[in-house]
C-alpha cells in the first residue's frame, strides 16, 4: 500500500539497455518500477511481484538484434499471468512485429525511438483498464457483470439494453408479455430473466415449445389429464399451466398452437381456471403467461389461422428482440464467451481468436443468430490447430454481408456509421483505446474526441 492507503501499482520494465532502464525508472515515479534485463529476470519478478503492466523490449539478450527472445518472454508472461497488460516496445520489424505481438496476446505496441510522454500515456491507460477489469470481475461475482443484461444474456448493444430495461419495467406488472424475434435470438433466456425479475421469482419457471410437440399431445401437455381420460392415461397428470402455478409459463412458438386449442387457452386467460382432459372440475390457477414466436402473427390473424382475441390477451405487452446482425459488437462478445466456455473441455490449447477471425465474426450475417454463432464457435474450437482460432476454422466465407441501409441525411448516415465502427473496434480490442484507434485507422486523440462527441463510453 502507498502512504495514501491505495494499492501500489507495479510496473515491470523489461529492457536490456542500462540507459533506457534509468530513464524509464525516473519517468515512472508514480509506480513501483521493477527492472529486468532478460527473460529469466523478468519471469522471476513476474512471479514474485505480480505486476499488472509490463513494458517489454522485444530485442532481449541473447538475441538483442532480433525478436525471438522478446516473443518468448511475452509467451511466458501470458502463460503465467494471462491478465497482464503487456506493452511491446520494439525497433524491429515495425508493423509486422506489432501485428505478431497483438495476435500473440500483447495489449499494445510502441515503436522505438521512445517518446516518454506518449509511452507514459499508454502505460496509464493500461493501468486504468486493468483496474476496470478488476472492478468488473468483482461486480460479476456479485451478479452484475458489465456485458450481462437480463437473464444472464451477454450484450453490449444499446438495442438489447433497451429490451432489458423494458422487460424489467413490466416484470412486476400483471400483464402478459409477447416476445417477438427470429429463432436463436434468446427469447427463452429473456423470458427467464423476466420471471427472475418479477415477484413470482420463487415460483416455478416452466417452458414448453409448442412447435416441438405433436398437435394431439399438446393439449395434454398444457392442461394435463385425468386417469383413464384416454388410452395410456394410467394416472392423473398435471399440465404445464398447472405446474407453473405461482410462477411463469413460457409458451415458445405460440403461433404453432392449433385453432381448437387456442380457444381453450383463451378461456384460461379470461377465467384463470382450467379443466384437465377427462376432468369435470374447474381448477383455479395463478400462472403468468409469457410467450414468444418468430412467426408473423398479424398475417396469421388475417389468414384466420390465429385468433385475434387470443393475440390481444397474450400481447398486452409486445417486446421485439433485434437479430444479432442488428447488434454491432455483440457477435464478438458472444464469440469470446463461447470460446472460454468450450475450449477448456474441447481443446484446452485454444486461448483466443486471430484478428481475421474476429473480423469475420463481426461482419457475419448470422441468420441463425446466437444459436448459430454458438454452434460455429464450438466447431471452430474443436478444429483449431493452434492457440488461436483462425478465420478458416470458422468456415463462414458465405456469411459475410455488406450493409444495404439507405440514408437520406448524410450527417445521420455518417454518425450512425461512426457509432457502429467505433463500437465494433472497441469490442474487438476489448476496450483498448490504442488498439481500437489502430483498427479504425485514426489517432487516439481523434478516437477520444469521437467518443466524447457521440457520448459513448470508452
């Protein structure tokens, strides 16, 4: 601890030039500066002191004129302490060394000759980001991760934040909720989140996919049956509506409920009582209905294949869930989540994505949404030969699409394009302003100005 009581920020400088060692130690008087001149000394200090930030000269002895020893040191540092922010400093190979370093896990890159003030700003930013990560980890352990919205859904997109806020607002209201969205967008996850945010959270959450159950069995699944009601009914069985008493029933693909059964469901919604198949007694049930579908119910109502009176009972509150393609940056966030979920079991050597793989994921159309992305990442993890998932492992050449939105106002078009590009760059760089600016082809000050102009968070 420092005299003020704040934790001491430890900076490890890996540099073999004695003059630069002294200059850097003098420049970073706000930190506890640790100096190492080669691989072994650096690793010894890393194990003993556990610094959060490292500046690493790639030209280390015995390969001072090359980069081999520097990259070996980078690899060892990240193997021992993966959360270390390593800023690679080199006069070798310029852009090629930078790209190799970033792909190998370095946090940022700085080219010699060293400008102490500019490098100092990168170091300060690295400490700031590391402190944010520590705080986010603490919040996540308390159930408040930055990129998790309602029901544990992972998203950094404002579009999904809006959906989550709407669901939270209606969670404790006694209204039926209809979730509209394409397959794979996470409708059941959000329905479960609504249940957990409501006063019914201590009751059961029961889900049923109406499209997955044969028409002749769906009535029994929903309403239950009495013993002897039909051949094979050897005992009285409660239906899903009854099982969700005091809780929430999620009807997925509600548009697939046949018309005769729609009438019975409507009666339940009006009277809040059910009759089991073969039963004669009305059973009072206190169950909240949340439903979802990817079908066009307005068209089905026009075709008279879905009852309009049932629709109005089910759709007291309609919430539309945007597809993954309309949530810039979310594909990369989710891809990283799925990689960390599946790699330890399926291919422990895999640790991340190559830059071209991240770009392909970010630009993909993902017609199957999150479900398709999860399956693709799982396959890529299995197929990857090295520690990084490559673009070819994803097998998604045909999934790249170009935007086709037409804008009439150029200022609006420019701002919208800027916001999408910045959000994607910040997601790919995991919040690293320097790396995001490089991806965007602009300077760090310009990116800071844009973030301020568009009121976006770094």
